[in-house]
C-alpha cells in the first residue's frame, strides 16, 4: 500500500524530529565505545553512518519538497 503525500510528509517530519536525533545518539555512542581509531577511519565511519540512515527512508523523502500532487488547483 502506497502512502499518500500527506502521510509521507508527516512520517518524514517524525523521522527528522525524533528518529534522526536518536540515530545520531546511537551512532555517537557506538563510535564512542570503540577505541579511538585513526582520524580518517573515524571520519569514514561517520560518513558511512550518515548515509546509511537515509537509505531505508528513501521512499518517504522522495518528492516531499514538491507541491502536493493530490491537491485541487
């Protein structure tokens, strides 16, 4: 079942306001539990974690910045 435009907007807002800060805290904790790696390795870990969070939500964020296609003109 496909989500409507309004539902995708609402879920995107929930993900950005609640989910992303939680993900950042978990990623920060995860990297903090490791012994201090090389700066480039640590940067690579943060970049990878920064990209990985958005992949499952790609379908929700796609087209959110566009005008509502279901709205009456």
